[in-house]
């Protein structure tokens, strides 16, 4: 429980009607969770406007209601707090409710189209290698030091997010890394958090079903850098054309990283293999257990961020060689007969280009690349033909299949992807709706030395069909099939 006055001190209030000397029993944005004495924040969501539920939460016993528009009928038992933006207010209220946990952590946020999960996870791992307790908020799983906490969204809602950060503080964590999705930034889920630093990886086409335009997508990413405090660091990819844009209005200390240009943190690829890469960071050579230029960018960002966090530079370099790939990110499997399979989360055109480019850099023309890929349903349909074309052009053989069709028909999604193939690409491709059969087919035609890429789902252990999540794990399927080859 908290005094209403303590909560209100965290937000900018435009108008208050009612008793300000109240004690609040819980803070909620879900009308179904309201109990006697609760504060309800009426957020205007993507699909539902919380203001619609003000009469219901009043009946349920809400003591205070935060809203952008006052209801026509005001109850004497309720204190009404009018603000300009309830989504922003919820972030600050949630932070205040849980004791402003982000201010007690060195919290680093990572945004960008690709690389968020790997970069955030490796910063978390590095902090623990340095002897610190640390937390992680990511697409794959949340962690409170070594305790795994299942995740539903890349960036949770403000109440869940601040509760997680609070638990990290209670458990002795002093560092935390988190993915900051464009949805979360646009919906103000990170409002009220204090970041020690922010990292930008890259910007390519994704989530246009939500943002509608690339410009709006970029603006959502940039808004994260715009809220960084003066004593934080802003670390951006100089090789991405959107990288410098992120720094335009930030008050944080500005730093850059690059694989091509002179920057504050420079990574270089010296030698590549499927099981690792010889790299240099600011001139210091390190053998890392990662493959591909995209991973070289992630690692250079990690190196820069860890240096900016104040970790010992020499120990950071030593630990770079000990870091391991994140589950479902360029995860390799080998058959007794010499076939290599790679499971990767690549689900955008650019991500496919990066992963396939990394494989081709290693195998050259000495072996074939066979790619299995699909596209999710009820998402940006415009990227489907582009994904198929990019995958087909960079593979020797392409297997189009189902991903998470959600509420769409898999055959319709595949038709969208097939539209991106010309006659030459169609001759060396096949469409197999059943993902299990598609993986089996790809492996069955591979010869010793060939590489089979299974892209799109990575760490996911389900397939979502008509609103139901069925267990399906690409890694399990690959292990089972490779055992026979």
C-alpha cells in the first residue's frame, strides 16, 4: 500500500477532483484486477480504450482513477486524476510503486531491428562473468540473476517490467540489460525508467503492420534515445544509416561502434568459420564462438557497452572469448554424415541476408546451402515475397514452409512468398506446408559438407495455429532428423 500523494509526486497532474488523502492498495491498468482501494490507470491501448471501463472499476471499489478525460458522472468515493497521457503516467506510477528500481541498477537498453536479444543477453552474461549479480529482460527469457522467468513480450508492460526490476534489486542485482522493442517505446512501456545506457543495432523493414511506415518505425526507436539522461551513454552503430539519427537529440554521452569506419569501438573480422571467428576489438585479437558479420556487430556493441559500464577492459577482452551464442541464434547442429544444420531466429529480409551471407562467407562454393523458411501470419505481409527472394538468391535450394500462421491459412502465406520468386528461383525451390516435413526434406537432400539453415523461429518452442500454440521446436526436429544422416 502507498499514500496517493506519494504516487502523484511521480507524475505531472493537470487536474485532481476528490480526496487526495487516500491510501492505495494496488496499482492496475487491467480493470479485471481492480479491488477495494485500487488505483486504475485508463490507458488507451491499440485495441481497447481503458476509459471504457471506468464505470466498472468504480463499482469494483477503485479509490482513484487516472484518466485523460473525466467521465460524465463523478463519484464522491473516487479521486479522479487527469493527465495528458495515461500511458506515460502508468510508467512513472509503476516505477514509483515498486520503489524506482531502475535507479538502483545499471540498466542498459538495446533497440534495433536485429541483434537485440544477443546483445542484451551477452551484456547480462558479461556482468555475471565480472562477478556481479545481473538481470535480463529479453525475447527468449527473463532472468533474475540465475533464476529464469518466462516471458510473453519482448518488453513487458510497465507494471510487470518494474516488478521484474524490483525483484532484481531485492535479489542483489546491480546490473541489468533489456531489449527495448519499437512497440514498447511507442506505447511508453519504458516511461519512468532510468537507463545507464542505450544501444542501437540497426534498422531494416519490420513491424510495418503496426508502425505503417519505416519513418514511424525509426521514430519509435529514436524516442528511446531521446529519453536517455545526461549521465547515460548512447552507443550507436555508425555503419547503419539510421545510427547517427539516434544521437541527434539525445542528452546522453554519444559513442559509436563500427566494423568499417573509425569509431570509438572498432571491431574487425580476421578469419571466419562455422564454429567461430577470429576478431579484433580496438586492435586486440580475440577468438570468439560466434559466426557472421551480424554477430561481429553484436559483439562490438557488447564490447563497447561493457567498457562504458566501467568493466576492466582487459578482463572484458578475456571474457569475450568465453561468451556463447544465445539459444536459437545461429545455433549449429552436426550429423554423423557431415551435414551441418543451423537454427536461427532470422524472420526479416535483412536478417536472412545476414545469416545466409555469414554461411556463404565460410563455405564459399564448396558446399550447398539449403534454406527452410516461412513467414508469420497476421503480420507485415509486404515482407513475405522479399524474404523468399532474398533467401532464394542466397541459397542453392529453398524450402518454403509454415512459420506461425496464426489466424491466416498457411497456403495463402506461402503464395505471398512464392510471388517473390522468378522462374529461375522457382526451379530450385519447393513449398511444403508441414514444417516438420519441410525440415526432413531439406536434411534428406543435403550431402556431406552442406549446410541446412532453418530460419524464422529460433528459440520458439511452439507453432501458433488458429489461436492455439502447439509444441514445436526447430532444434528438437533438427536433432531427430540429423541422427539418421
